[in-house]
């Protein structure tokens, strides 16, 4: 008898068990289903493409009960037909020739891999301009038909884009939150608009080339090739590197070995391996007798990074020290003296590292973790440290200017999108405050031996909230943590939570970055409508760090009174439950909030006219022309 997986409407099926069965049947878990044998899980929705089916199947669960089973379109995921059950046969021997999915990439980067086109979105066709994507329609002659992307233009005119021309499409992205005007398929205005935007991009191209020339001319330090010790350190990494992680590591090393100073942005969700890339870069710098400064936003994060570096580099002649305002005066002076004399190789610290009394003997590499957590004064000091020093910036959700510079070519960029093995998406719910639901959520986590973050970002009544939590789960050990506590008390509370001596931590957003607790896999965010999209994403990233299913509950008082902007924010955070969505969140946040005149009034106008992606392509073309002219 052939082994199979059978799922039926209204019957009980645990999602984790279904995933395990699919793995056993030879199915491939991925972020987005595209060919036979693929499956993906987002929240309580499972989408799989059985090898014997013409279309993918989407299975929605409510808790552990199968709520619906539908065949869906491969591209639009619209429902084709509903089913009462599905029988999934093994992949492998029964796998048909793998389908070649039409290239829906929007040409070359910058943003094609970070955004998705959905029906209703505005898109840009390179030849015809801005239209609205309606969906997919089969067209053809003589019985043979192919899927065409359907775009609507002004006056209701429609354009049918065949698969071979999909590279000419890109999602329309602008940063002023204005609905774009649809172009006409009959008028000639689009060509004039593109020409105008190209002329505007030419000015930016000259500026970027001048910046690049200054960087190339800067007398940076060219680090040596990898040593035998470097290979030993990397081989001792206790986990299997993801392809993106390896690619980012190679890019960083290649930058370091060049004469020009490195300025690279490394994007990746929390827990995706950015710290390991940074550690390998730091060790490479130390092997050339250069010093490394690792700047982090919180004391707890400094402690954790110091512990990680110390354990990983144990047995090698590397002096690793931590510097923050909580260390005693004599401890701080010892570190400062070691930095001046060249005895300290790696210093990991908070903004204390930016104080005027910090001097280095020979700084070669500056690593910045979550740049957006530092204030204006701190960033000015960072700028002064950048002279002739290699810079590696780590982030999950880049700030607008950094994102813009990276996408436009003013800063090199690496993205770690591949989740670690066994990592599961965080199930996210938006709900009105309900004692029963919250109690069940807390007890579910405690019953499996886990811990809970209960985020409440108002210090004035946080003790009252903690008491209410204690009433919901009297058996739980509840503690409070916030930034207005004394540094020692806060540190003691945090380490008690890390050691598992606290079940529920009622806290402010101080946990947003810098705490890595594998056992904490449920989070309740009180008054979630008061948080920005990037903040919610960062908070949610604190849970689900390893192989346990994690749950985030975004609690509001009255869902009927939420503004359109807040509702859009919640839709985005639920939409981007899939792993590795940090860059998409950053782009979406930039679209929702608007970037104002971040790029200058004139350039912002050009971007509104042709969309950000096409503007970047035009800019790239202008850079190419200028470089050709100089040869």
C-alpha cells in the first residue's frame, strides 16, 4: 500500500504533525509554493502542491481543526474549487517533471526579491507605464493557452502581458502615500516621463560616482587572505550555515580584502546568523593585528555578544572586553587603557563606546548592530569613527536613509533571507482584550514549560498590569522590567528571566532588541495599535527563535475604532508572518509612513512618476553611461 496523508474537512489535524508527515513523504518546505512537491506554512494556513494535482491546495485550520480545503491558482492564490478532503501521495518517484515557473522577477535588483505583486496593486510596465494589476487570464489559439498578467490602464483599457514579458513588470512603489495616476495606452506621455526621470537620475548618478570615487581613493586597509585559524574558527560553528549566510560572509571578506574601506549593510531577521558573520569578520581583522569595535544598543545584548564571542574564540589569542556604563570605574579604565595600548583586540559595548575618552591603538573594523536604536548625537560620533575604517552594519529592519542608500548603490548590501533549519513562523493574532483568551494563551505556554513576554509600554501603570496578569495565572512567577528601574535591578530581573526563574516578564519595549531566550515563545503586546510596524516586527522577533511553535497576540481595546493606518499596519504584520520578512517590512513601512523628501523634492517627484524600482533601473543605466564615458 502506498503511504499517503489524508486530510478531511472539520477533522482534527495538528499542524506540526502534518508538516512532519509531508517531510516524510518527500515534500519540500519553502517560503512560497511554486512547483509540484512544494509546501509552505504561514500561521494556520498550509499551502501544498501535491504531485498528482493540477493546482496547489490551501488548507486553513482553526486551532487543530481543518476549516477549509481549496484548490487555488498558482499565481493569484484565488480559490478555484473547494474540497471535503484531500489525499496527498508521496513526492519523489511520483514527482512529475518540475514545472518551470514563469520568471516573475521584475528584472534585476534592487527590490524585486523583496516585494510581492497582488491583485489590486499598482504596477509599472517599462513600455506602457503605471497600471493596476487585475489578475491572470488564460489566452491562446488553437487549443493552446497560456497565462497572461492583466493590467488595467486609464479609460478602462487593458493590457495582457505574456509570460515572456513578465520581466518588464514591477510593483509600483512610492514614498508619498499617494495613489498614482494610471497612464494611458493611447497617449505618448509615458516616454516623456521616463526621459525626464532619466535626466533627473543623471544628477544623482554623478553624485554617487563621486562618492564611490572618494571611497575608492580613501587609503583604507586591505586585510590579508584567510588564515588557517580562520578556517578552524568557521568549521567550529555548531550549526549548518544557510546559503545566504555563506554568501554574506564571502562578500564581507572580499570587501575587507580590498583597499577601499568597507561600508556594507547586512540585513536579516533576528536569529538568522548575522552575529556569526560579524564574528568571522572580527576574527579576520584581529588576525591582521587590527582592533574591532562592536557597537550594540542594549547592555543585555552586549553581555550576550561578549559571551558568544568569548565561547567561540576560546583557545585563540584574542582579548575580548565589554564596555558599558554599568561596569565599575576601574573596570572601564582598564578596558580604555587596553584599547589605547593595543592590548584589547575586540571591544563590545553600548553607546559608552562613543564617549570622547575612548581611543583606539589601531581600529580596523566597526560593527554596528541596529543603527536605528542610536540617537542623532551618537550617529554624529559614529560618522567621525568611520574615517578609513571598515564598517559592517547589522539590521533586521533598516532605517529609511540606510535602506535607500543600499538599494541605490551608495552602500553595499547583503541579505540573509534563508531561515535556519527547523525555524517556524510565528503565529500572529490581532484581538480585542479578552481575559479568557489571554489566560488560555499564557497557560498554554506555561504548560509546555515555556516563558512569556507581556509587553506593556507605559511605566506609570505597569505594576497594575502585572497584578492583573498574576490574577489570570496565579501559579506563574511574574516580574516587571522597564527602563526607569535602576540599572542593577533591571539587569537582575533580565538575567532571572534568561535563567528561567521568571515565567512571565511584564515589560516595556526594552526587550525589543538584545534578548535571545529560546524558552520564551509566547508574546502578548498590550495596546498594540500604539506601535509602529517595524516595532511590532522587532518585538515579534524575540520569540520563535528556535524550533518551537511561537505565538504573538496583538491586543487592542476596541477593534472597531482602529484607524485605517493602524488596520493597514496589522494587515502587514499578519501578511508577513513568513520567515525572513524583515526587508519587506522595512519597504512596506517606508511606503505606509512615507519618506517625505528623504531623497530631495525633485527626485521624490520622479520616483512618484515612474515608481521606485524603475527609477533605480534608470539610475543604474545613467551610472553605466557615465562610467563608459570615462573609459
